[in-house]
């Protein structure tokens, strides 16, 4: 069942359960918008706040990933981030302090990461995404390699932007189809960096 939850409801449930509280955030239509230089500033601002609450678990720093981390490319205006943690199981305890910053646990690749979405004042609006993962995980290597490959290659940036704009037009309300449509491109970029898709 897909549902929306307010931050207060999620936090209260998490405290009762003493574990990660998960929810599925209802999203509005996929919107790929022109690159905004403020995305980098928004990441830096959020990184400072996250470093304070994640300090007991951090190892490897907090990184800006995804399309908003690539200069010049159009993107969904959600700031994606990845934080390295010493131990994934121990980092489950970060859920409660993250909830104070409006983050809700929204599982993605749960075998190797804890994923959180930051909500704005509207339940359907996500402003930031955050993966907690160990610095030697497949996710860690994939996301950083992909980012660096596009930062270094304007041709790949143009190709990826055109692909995302086409997919957003074809699947404006289907995140799964939008994501699946990018898989071949991402796989090709990773292969050029000596990587293949790891554990999901």
C-alpha cells in the first residue's frame, strides 16, 4: 500500500517501535528543470546540518550526488546526497535525529544502505534524498564514479539530459519507468569506469 505520512506521525511511530520507520512518499509529476546553480549551495547548507546530527556514525564524508551535483545539467530539483557510515547496522540509530530535520525513512537498496527523504511542508514535495552507506559499498562506488564521469565529459552530460527530458515526457507519473529508462545509460558510464551494477 502506498501512503503519505506526516513527519509527526512517522517520528511518533519510530519512537514506539524503536526502529527505522519507513514510509512511501506520494510524489507529484516528474519535473526535470533547468540547472540551478543554487543546488550546490543548498547541498552545502544541508551538509553542515547533517554533519552535526550524523557525527556519531560518519566515515568518509557527505557527498553531493545525482544530477543536481553535475554542473549545467537539467534535473529533478531534489538534492541527492550520500553519507559514509562506519557500520550500516549501527547507523539505524540515526533515524531519530534525522527525523528532527524532517527526514523520513524511504527504503532503497536496503541491503547496503538506509535511504531517507526530506519533506517540505507539503507531503508530496521531497527536497532532499540521503543515502547512508559504508564507504566500500557498491552504491558508494557507483554514485561517485557516475558523478565524476559526467563532470568530466560534456558530451555525456548532453546525452543524459536529453534522455531524462524524453523519459520525463513519456512517464510523467511513473518514477519506476523513468528510472528504468536510464539504466542502460548509467550502466554504460559505469562500465567505462571499470564498474558494473552491484548489489541492489
